[in-house]
């Protein structure tokens, strides 16, 4: 006899509300993934949609390096299928030390590094290890996932509004009024969702202020202030833009800096789940323990393969040059077309791409009567119009913590081909021209 368990466990929201903790019950799902699911459903119906939503890569356009994939297979075949050490393979941690020394001119102690399953666990671990309930996190919007992590940790947030003129990056002028109450300041460069990068002068000012604040706290015995620096896109910069690191600019900030990185984005390897954190040595044990208790290790075979790959300088350089060129071609295409549309009088603008796989575009359609939607009152109205009328799927900046409706959207190019993208821009222009003036 088979017991139909589905009949015994219906989807009952009332039961869920009684069963779950308040924290879990009130945690919102990713708006980005919700939009992506909608796009997949439309595609399954046979509709033409250019998906510029999720920050991932379609292997048909951006495959993971073949040699790296082969090394994962080789490692599995060689028997690397058991648990790795809780802070990662020693060989991989040492490879990261050499990699940063060669690429960034920074020699970290190997004891400062721990390995995790991508960049998300190190980000979450930083919150868990440094923020008590009610402690203050300072971050700018738009930015990725900070609001969710604040909720999970019951932290207090200070959200900094930013300007397009600053590439949506925070400045010291924005941070300074909150620095004495802050426990962690979170910066991400190149920035998801905006595709912009922080400049050396701005980062230097912020880093110097963090050092000065910690000197004050040392004298009073207060808990230190940390800089969480998410640089998961750091090799992906374009034109004259160069990635900058706070420790390179202000070495004295090193004791207060948490670095998060991963192969996910700059190796087009989001599914291999190899990332790491670099923390002050005295904190590494706590981070390692947290990662171990939640089981957020990177798979052993992928660690073996990544160890090998980080030592292949010529191979890595060749891949990165080609990879960046393909990304930049797509971002430049969008920027060029939006700039041409703006010159023709259409209500759009964009920021020239500086890094990552994203472009910031503004569609100033609020208050306009959009065919099939009506008068646009929110970014969501604009998003639905673009999806329905142009078959273009974008993510509004509201998915990245922004409360105001401003017409700004993220364009993500990892899942589209150049021809598909060009056709989508044609449809976008046609849809904009059809909006009554």
C-alpha cells in the first residue's frame, strides 16, 4: 500500500505562519529569481524574450574554461569525492596567496584564507560573525542582497542613497555621518547591479576614515569597525577602468578589511561553487567554524581543479581577455543603442559600462501611458511594458534595495548572444516609439 503523503501535507499558509519563526516567515524571496521564473514560463509558451535578468552565464555563449572543467572531471575520477578540510584545501589557500601576490601585489598570510561554496557563504558569514542583533551595517543602494542579510541577522541598517553621477557608488560624504555608529561598511566593486567601479580616490578616502575611526575606538575600547569588500567581479573591468583594492591604497586598513572573492563570475563558473574569504588571521577560526557548521564547503573536486587553474597564468590570461571582450561587446552594444535612442529624443539614458556583466539604464516612462499597461506609476509597470511590448526582460533597481521608482534598471548580458541582443534593442526602440507623447 502506498500512502499519498501529498494529501496529508497541503500547502497551507496558515500552518506555515504558525510553524515558522517570524524571521523565516517574513524573509522575502529574491525578486530577481522571481522575474527570471516569469521569463522562463513565457519562453516555455514559445514567446520571444531576451532575458537580461539573472547574473549568470549561458554556457552556449560563455562556457567555463574547458581545461578547468576537465580538471574537475579528472579530480572526481581520481577519487576526490570526500569532505574537504573545513577551511579548504591547503593547496588552494596557498594558490590564492600566490594569485593575489601576482595579480594585486598583496601577500596575504595563508592563515587568513578560508574556502566556501561561492561568494554567498563568506558574505553571510561576515554578517553572522561581526554583527550582533541591532548592530549597524552601512551600505549603499542599489546593491545586491544586503537587505536580505540584514533581515536574517536582525541587524540595523543605514541605507545610503547614491547618484547616477557617482556611478551609484557611495562617497565618504555619505558614509561619514554614520561612521561612529557603524560596525560594518559594505562596498562592492565592480558593482552589481550597476556595472560601475569605485575610483581610487573615493576608496582611499573611505579606507582612511575607517582607519581613523578604529584608532578612536582603540582608545575607548569599543568594538572595531570593519570594511567588507566584495570584489567578486574584480578582473572584469573595461576601458581605462582599473580595479582598486583598499589595502593597496591604505595598507593600515588591512586589520579591518574582509575580502570576498570567487571564481564564479570571472571564470564563468557560477555552478562550480568555489569562493573564499580573506579575513584578519585572528578571525579566521570563527569564520571557518561557521562555514563548517552550515556545511557551506566548496566541493573537493572543484577545489582541486581551482588550485590547478590559479597557477596557469597564460591560460587564465588568454581566457580572461577573450571572456572580457565578449562581455564588453554586449554591454557596449546596449550602451550605444540607448545613447542613439536618447539622441533621437527617446526617454532613455545609460551609464557607460565600467565592470562586471551589467549596465545601468534609465527608462523615463513614469507618468506615460504605456500600451497594454496604462499610466506607468512604478518601475514594475515599466518592466511589464518592456516584457510585453518588446520581449525584453530587465530587473528594476527595486530588486537591489532601492525604494524609490526612478526608471533605473539592470541589464545583464551573461545569457544572450550578440544577434539576439541587437534584435532586442530594435524591439525596445520600436516599443518606446509607440508610447504616446
